[in-house]
């Protein structure tokens, strides 16, 4: 957009009015040569905002060299710039709405699956912490067996959450350039608690660093620690 208007804004408005979209509620010039737009809320299910063919076919917006007609050159240049700005801003609003709409579609049972994982992860933490107590030494095989059961349950809960996280990560990747950040988009989709979720990375079916992978690393650390304790203590429970 030009920094200042060198032609009356009403002349510009007359040129662009036939090409203004129905979701535009208000258009106003500012004292600084810019234009502000007010849009109706997007749902994200509409087609992406784009100029209609009528814009490209409009003879009153076709390029005219400044040397040929200075006034027309300026009016048409400013008019095209205003429309460019309008559709760029509308596109950003729509992209955010489309991101939120897709998250609403793919999240599904993720909150319940995350809560199930948190319960199992807490139980695993308790089972592992118990091994450091004197009581655990008196029932070591049983304590280790309970730890293994807790590891298996936590791993299963994490894998179940990952089945939803795959689609969430894919949506995040495809809307990477939306103005909304991942946590903000999930919050606007109705899941503010998702800021604590471990989503992982993914796109087009590719998925890595999910919750199950995180649990696998934790289990490996636990088992390495227990093996080292057993080796250094010479204990054979």
C-alpha cells in the first residue's frame, strides 16, 4: 500500500466496490494513507478468500502507464493496492479460522486420552520411587513386577494418545504459517489444556517424537538405572 493517498479515497472506493467480498463489513481510510478493514467472522469452512475473475476483467482497473494518464495511473494503482491488502488480510483471518476448524475436527478424544496417560504416568512415577524405599528391598521381585506393569500401562496409554496426536501434528504442520501459534489455536478450538500435551512432529503420515517415544526413553533410563544399582550393589534379589 502507498504511504499516502494522492487521489480522493472515494474515487478509489468507486473503483473497487464491485469487487468487495460479502464478508467485508467496513472499509475506512486512515490519516496515514492506509485502509482498515472489518470482516465478518470466518468459520474456516469457506473457500479461501481470493479476488474474483471480475477484478481481472475490469477495464477500470487495468494498468495504464503514468506517461499516458497520470491521474488514471494513480487511481488504478491505489485501487489495486487496496484490494491486494484487503484479500491478504482476509486470507490471514481465514487461515487462522481454518486451522482452528481443523483442530476441532481432529482432536476428538485426545483430552480423555491425555488424562488417562497422566494417571498412568503418575502411577509409574510412584512405582519407580517406591524402589528407593527400604520396604521395596523386602519384596523386590514383586516391586519390580509392579514397575513393569506400570511401564506397560503408561506406554499403552501414550500410544493411544499418539493416535490422535498424529492428526493434530499434521494439522499443525499444514497450518505452519498461520498467525496463530499451536497452543493458541488449540485454545481457540476449545482445548486450553492442550498447552501441556506432548504432540510430537508429523506431516502427511510421517510422525516422530510422539508421547510413546518419550515414555520409551523414560523406561530405558529407569531400566539402565536399576541395572547399574544391581551391578554396583552386587544385589541379587
